[in-house]
């Protein structure tokens, strides 16, 4: 059952419009509608808000501003993870970035709220803000450490000496832009007051974090906050924590004692949620003529909002990717008055590998060596910075298998040599590596007298397939057909998890469910073997087999439902859990990652420099696969994110206000159908016994890791033009195009 | 109605100014409601809506038909695609009051679990979605698109625009479906699902 390409169990609901997302719940009275008003300056103070015209606007029930918002808890840095911390909103007249909420207008209808929101008169004392990342590099500082206490900087050997002695060197600067998650479902919530309690239907990736953050902000007992997140219309990091929309709806619902719902507009998603920080990265590589690296240096500078430090771990993948005796990585932050950074899909690897894997291609070109071969020659035997063995590293197999499937041998090493009509055609390759993480997650499995198992966890399914994979794990764990398993997720009264994010959701939750099933089997066997009415009474349970909804021992068999009916008619339940990786010895003793190799073919119009992806293949090593269908879909989705990162996405800051100017889906470009050709993802058979008992690792982010670099390298191979300022757009390629023969 | 439009126009014009005292206060208080009858999924539905209510919000907020999704409210993502008189439109870009007597079909009418429309079944089988939020729009759009192609409407990807026969290649499908954004990027699987149905595959 585990691994099979089972169709999504929530598929029929999703394709018929029957899956209910946060904004769509109805609970209690007709809800009121809130509309957020954002700041029109990037830095300064509100000196006055006149709400008289709003309050007399038809249908308006409440206008919340910093003048009447309740006191809120502060963001407590002693809470270890940001997403669990308070998110004070309208808590002061200070403006920390353009678009920060300055008011919430609550009215009887959406139309009334939206119209009234235009009537809020806000006066500001604007101050000169810092919005220009490039111009503020002299203000860069070194953060204390990265997430989990990982060092911000590392050094092994002597990089400068290594580079001096290297026969071939690459020393280049690259930049990556601001990027946005932009899930299809905007951040949205419905908050229903219930006495002193709040029921919060919200679109989030981590229910436990949402509950903690709401409770900390509103200074409530977390037990009084009930979060419901049944379906999430995409997150990609932007819903790891709740933002102003949820806090504002909760404050309004409490004040009015009425249900209130708030959704951000698409435009507001570019100004009041979060952004992937922009970066400047210097990569220095030194190699011998045979391709062996003697020095690797990856120095990263990114923006952070001045008031809320966020550090994307952009150089960490470089620490584990290739062998070299002399190594250096560093992380610096430039404080700006721009929207706060938060995790966006594959935080760190996405911008880091885009750059490093471009630099490795530059080295291959400088060496005159095949870039697949160059990577294979630098395969480390142990993690080169931590000195520990890899748990289950198969990068070389991914590269070889991918090259074979893709027809890599047809690549012409010299750039701008292959033509197909008006198209210059190029091939590119890049490696993928993504750290595997584990966090604390609990799940309960309850078997009813009807023989149906119900899995409960506050874990979420954000399109990742959690409902489906947990169905498979429980079905296998209890020997049930999958239609005898029901998975219920996303409610804060269920056992807590660390949700969906960091590619750890599948590993955490499937391991927890597996443990719960193991414990439940023990309980069932104990009940049956000690029950004189059971055909299994007194038998040695060591050889018990669970299959088809029954348990058998030496030819004797009994249906699970009957064991439950006789012994505990209310149902038999067991819990399983995972712990934080710092408490799991394997995560210290081994370097645990997932791996992959991307191969891309692009066409570049010889006259206009229009870039089209023609085909793409990824081969991945992810340990054991839980569901071949949903896993492949996630990997392909990630690869397309990489394509988009290389060729399209870029948030552009207005240097006068610090806001983003291209704040909608017509101007912030993401791929559409016509941009994406045939793409395939292949997974190698695997089982990482160091990761967890199921041998499973997450893959929601692996697909994007390095994918953009494969595209960038293909553009170079097609044209001979190396663009180091992402995204690669027409105007950057056109001036360098080879002259076409007339 | 005309008076209201005049008042609205003044509001819009003046909100960009610091001083809006020239709006006549009485005009803003006029209830801007309209009784309409919509024919949705074969059923007549009477409702009273604010004249500013989009067809999308009428479906989601007034009629409880939340299968149609709001992704951008600006016609840029396609999540709100429904069929009006057999043609696909962005329901966020049209007002409910404009659709008296129109035949409106939403995702809820195409099929239900256990009795899926062939496209719905193909989306499940081909895994043509992940989060599911663009899915209703993709499927309604595909229904409309297949009808357009069958009627011989050419697209940017059509080699011979004078031909009345459209060969529904993958390139044609991609071009014609490009108004429907999928941020999970299930595009290859969506195209595969539509191809199955276009080729008269399993239903």
C-alpha cells in the first residue's frame, strides 16, 4: 500500500468544488466582512486617522485602528520558532513597511466594507526609509546564527590560499530578486466568537502555530482558541504563520461578538504577508585541471526587514554539496524598511543553489569539462564540513540516470552551436540537495467497532497529499483496505504537529501514524489473545498477520471490528509521535538529505532572445516514496517553480515608498500553461533507514532546488550569454546573442 | 440606477483627493440593492444583491456555491471560471445584475463524488491538481475550451486558422488554458487530463 500511486482521497471533493476552504465555512450568524487598509508610506508614523466618514458609510459596524485596537502581546523572542510568536497588528502608530495594515473596516457586506475602506483618512509623518538593497550593502551585519542554531558562517582550511593555488578559478557575483509565494488561495479566515472562545477557520500550514500566535497576540489561553484548517489553497511558506488578516478578524469578532471574515486581496498579498529576501551572492570556486575542487566559497548577503530579522539559510546547502579541502560560507543581512522576509518554498536552497549550481557550470565551461562529470568528480565521501557520513546519498546515481534518460550525450559543449530553425537550443544540468528535517508531531489512530480506522492529527494538507499518504500508511499499518481508513486533519483539538513546511510534514506525520498503528496492533493483539471469546485466545501473537481487516495467527483469524466491539465498543485508540531532530541521535551522527539532478532543454529565439523551455527531466533520490503519484506531482511542481525563478519571478520595489510596484498576477509573472512543456520527474528506489522507521524523506521543496540553475545553464549553452542577475529576461540576453547569419 | 452610478463615479474620482467633502452625503446612503433572478445549474434563484456584487461573490457569498473560487478578483488567475450560456468567463469580472436570464453553470453542476464528469474523473486520475484551489476554474475552463475547439475556433497556436477542424494538440490545450493559473504547477498533469477527455478516453 505504501508507495502505490493511489489517487488522492480528497480528489473527488476537490474536483467537484466540495472541499471547504477557510473563507467558505458558515458557522453561526451571517458573518460580517472585514477589509484591510494598508499604509501608503514605507517608514514613519501615523499622526492622525479620521474615521468619521467611514463610520457613517452604509453597513459599517466597526473601524479598527491603532487608536481603538485592544492591547496585544509582544513578539516574544524566547519562543523558539517565529511562527508560534505573537503577531501584533494595529498595535502602534509606527509604520514598519509599505502596506502594513493601518485599519480594518468591518461592514455587513463585502462591497460595503471595500467601499468604506477607501474612506479612511490617514495622515502620516513619513520618514526617509531605506529601500534600495544595492545601495545599502555597507550596512550589512552578521546575524548570530541561523534557524536551529546553525552557524551563520563556516570556514574549513584556507580558502584564499586554496584559490591562489587552484589552476582554474571562478569568482562571480550573482543577484536574486524578491520573490513571493502567491498561493492561489489568498490568506483568509472566518472567526466565530463562542462565549470566551474563538473558533478560527483559517488558511494556514501549521495549526499549532496559528493557535499559539493568535493566543499570544490576543493574550488568550490557547485552549480558548480553536483552529480549523481543513483544506489550504496552497501555502509555499506564506502560510507557515498567520498574518494580520487573522489577527484583525479575531479582534473584530471579539469586539462585535459576531462572526467576521477577512481575506486579503491579491494586491495586498504583495504588501502585507511576506517575501523571499533579495540576495547578492559571491561564489568563488578553485579547481585543478582534472576538475577536483580545492576551494569553495559562498558568501551571501540578503535583505531583512529592520524590525523583524529573518535569515534565509542560503549558503547551507553549499556546505554539504561538494568535496573540497578549503571552504567558506557566510551570511550577512542588510536591514531595510521593506516587507519582512519569511520562508518561501525551499528557503535557502532555492536562491542558493540557483547561484552555486550556475557557478559550477561556469567552472565546467572554464575547464572545458562536461558539467555532469565535474559534479561526479567532486562527490564527497563524508559531509565535508560536519565530517559525518551521509545517511543515504545518491547524487551520482541521479546524475548518471538522468543524463542517460535525457540524452545528455547529444549536448554540444560549445555554446550557441545548436540551431533548430530560428531557435538556438541549449542543454543544462544542475544538482539538487535539500536538507531533511524532523520535528515533533503526534497522531492518533482509533479503530471503531465498524472496523474503520480514523486518523487524527492537527497536521495540514496544503496540496501535498497528506490525506492520501496517511490513509496509505494507516491502511498498511493495520492491514486495512484504504477505504476503511478515514484521515481527519487540521483541527487544533487533534494531537499537535509541526504542520506542513520545510518538507518535514510527510516524514513526521507518516512516522507518527506508523507508530500509532504499531501500538494499536499491540493493543488489539493483547485484547484478543487474553479474551476467551476470541479465536485467537492464548495464541502466540509473535506471528500475527494483519490483513484485509482481520488478524490471523496460525490459521485462526478474527475481524478487527469484532475485537473492538467486544473489548472496547467505544473504539480502541493509540498514539504515535516523532520528536525534534535535536533529540534524535541519527540527525547528529549523519548528514540526512534528499538529492536530485535536473536536466533542461531551452530554445532561445536567435533574433528576439525570447526564452522557451522545451523539455525538462528531474531524477530524484528521496528515500522511500509514500505515493508515487502525489510525489511525482510535487516534484514537477517544484521544478516549474525553478523554471519560474530562473526566467520570470521578480518583485520590483518602488524606491520612493518601499512598496512593490508589480503587485498582481498580471505583473508579477508566474508560469501559465503555455510556458510549460512536457516535464517528467523520476524517483530512484530508496529507503533511508537513518531518517525514520519508514525510510521516508520529504520532497515538497526538492523539486525547486537547483531547477532554476539547470535552466540558466541551458540558456548559456544555447547562447553563450551568462546572466548572473536573475531572472534571466530578454533584455539581459539580447545584447550578447551571437550574430545570425543572413 | 443612473443616479447611483453618478454618485459612485464621483466617489471614485474624489477618493484620490485628500478632501472629499464635495460628495453629497444623501447619495451615499441610497441602498444600492437589486432583486434579480439567476438561473444557476438549472435552477432559478431569486436574490437581492448590492449592484456592485460580482457574479463570483453572488455565487460564493449569497448562494453558498463556494466551489467557484476567488483567487485574484481581477481576471488574472481564472480560479473563478464558470460557464455562462455555454461559454467560459471569469465570474469576478462581471456583475451579478448583468446575468438575469443567463444560464450559469458552476463546478457543482458538472458532477459529484461518485458521479464525476469525465473531466473531473480525469483530473483525479491524472492528479491534475494539488491544493485544489484553481481546480474548479481549470475544469470549467476546460469544458468551455473543448466546446470552442469543437466549434472550430482557432487560437494563437492554430497552424491553419482557416480550417474548421482543430487538432487539439498539447500546444493547443496549453495555449487555450493559459488563462487558468495553477501555482502548484500541476500543468503537465492538467494537460494530460484534458487530453484524455479530448481523445474520448475513459469516462
